[in-house]
């Protein structure tokens, strides 16, 4: 990582330094929000939430609470994002408010506990629905190796497209988001029709079996918060949004109004044809529902779920890489992470680094592991960002804020996130402990990479490698 020393950092000198292209308008902003808000969780997470909540009624309540928690948190992010419209999102907010070390820990945790597991989860979901279409009678465990191989190929392909065809990638994002809405509409209409025909047996005594264990309910909320997550990516793309003061808060309201309503209705639709006991046995719940509704639609829904996941992955590649990019400009990541390709104007080194980590996570972890680590750090990050909002309102009350959220939202976020975090630590101390250990491992990394004054020999090697990579990949620093 970039150390503070008197030597001039290596850089390929060009007359006009490139900048990230402002190519995201309100439509694209909303499309990205719809694609990544909840990503593809509605097609794979219902079983995990039902298992912990204990009943259909409790699971629906958990889905509603998770949506509202994320909406409130997104509005807090929107205030800070429009106030500081630069790449970096939560990292930039915490860095400005609490200083270098807390900012670095947010950056470290986001990369290690969110970006890597999130890319892996999305690629795995897309691959699972494709593989299950070909091998419908095989369990998810049986086809796990084939699913992960295909997931890796999907991830690499999307990275290449993001690196070389960014302008076209942002255009097809609207289409990819549309496939998610179409799939959900088909499922919801199918559920309404079946319930009108009298398929309502599963809704008798819907709260029967609800868990009485607070910790278990908190972990269910953890999964629900994860299931609506992903929208944080948008705040990392602020430098590429044409009108962030208007587009970010408006896209939050538009996206969440659509996603929360559709997710709850989709869950209700599932239970019109699938009993709770049967739903617990599958990861590909949408595929099971469509087979029972109208089997000829199976291929279409499988394709739509796969494209939904790919759309969320596409948006994640755009957003998460900008976090490393922002960290490098502050000296919290190697200097090369802050460089972009001189022709395609995309941060190749940051994208390639996240690809390598995501592939490692994909081939070493399970879907549940990914969900738990993402949920843990999302909750911690939410607390840090809300604290930043309160601090800046007190210390900088007159600073221009293009959008100012209602005070009730950050207050609610603080109470809910702290309560859920404490209960989840109580319920799963081992798994949560591993996640916290990974997060705080960032402290020695910060000392080694940022604070340590490196010997001249080490500095020379780093600068030589950086210059070589710049020339090889045609990279340059931005202004």
C-alpha cells in the first residue's frame, strides 16, 4: 500500500489526465438501484429466513422490517452521498468524519466481507438457476462443483465487459433490471390466480410455529437486511452520476417502493403452491414455484433469474471497484488501484483485484457463509454511517445538503442495527466472531501498508512494479 515518503510516486505523464465518465442519469441510476437492491435474494433466500423465523407470518414480518431498515439506511446514505458526491461511498463518509483508521477499516471490511462474498453469491445464483434448468432432479449439493465452475466463468466474462465496454454495459443495465421485474410480476400474478382458485391452505394459522428465541429472530433479520442490500453500490458511483443531488434520493424512493412491495407479494405467491416444509428443502424456490404453476415457463424464469443476478453482478463490479479506486487516492490502497485505463476510462487494477478475491471466496465458501458475513459488516457499516450523519449535522450544520433526510430515519437505523448486531452475536458467536476477527485484522494491515515507513529497497521495488504495470496496461492517474 501507498506509504508516505518523499519520493515521487510513479506515474505515466500525459497532457490531459482522464477522469471517470459521467454516464449515469436518473433512469440508469434507478435501474442500478432496482438491480442491486435485493439483487436476486428473493429467488434464493426465502428458505433461510423461514427456517429462522419459524412461520409464514413471522417470515413476512421479517421481510417487511428488513425492507424498511434498508430504506431508512439508504436515505441516510443519500444525504451524505449528495453532500459528498465523490467515489468511495461509506468509506468517504467515515474517513471525513472519524479519520484514517476507521475509514480504512470500512474500506477493508467492504472489500473483504461484502464485495468478495457478494460477487460470489450473485454469480453462484445465476449459475445455479442455469444448472438446475439442465439438471432439474439433482439437488443443489450434487451439482455444486458444476455450478461454481459456471459461476466463475460468468464473473470473469462480466469483468471483461465492464473493463472494455463500460458505455454499453450501463445501457444494458436497464434491460437486466427489467428482467427481474418481469420475473417477479409473473410469480406474483401466478400466486394471485392460484389463491383466487382457493389455494390458501398455507395461510391458515400463519404465525403457528413462530420462533420464541430473540437471537434466532435477529439472525432472520440479518438475512432479510442482506436480502435487500446491495443499494450501497450507488453511492460509490457518485462521480459518474450526472445530477447526484436529484437522482440519488429519487432513485432510492423509486427502487425501494418497487422492491419491498414485490418481494413481500412474491413470498405470499410462493406459499400459494409450496408448503413451508417443502420450501425449506430447496434453494431454487422460484423454479419450484413455476414448475407447479405452469411448467412451460420454467425456461423463461430460469433465464430471467440468471439475468437478474448478472445485472446485480454487473452493477456491483461498477460500484465496488470504485471503492478501491477511492482508497488509493487517499493512500489507503496501492497507488495503482487509483489508476484507470487511458482509453476505456475504467479502473482495471481495482476490478481485477476484486475479481481474484471473489473467485477465492466462490471456491472456498457456502451461500450461507456469504450471507452471514455480508449481513454482519453491512450492519456495522450502517451504524458507522449513521454516526457520521449525526456528527456532521452537529459539526457542520451549515454545509450545503442537496438532500436532507428526516431525523426519524437515522434514529431508527441506530437502534435497530445495534439491537440486531448484539442479538446476532449472542445467537452465533462463533460465525460472527470470525467475521469480526477478519474486520479487525485490518488494523495490522493499516499499520503495515499505510503507517510503516518502508525501506528504500521495498519502495523502489513497488515503484518499479507500478510503473511496469502502468505501461503494460496503459494506465494513468486521474485528476
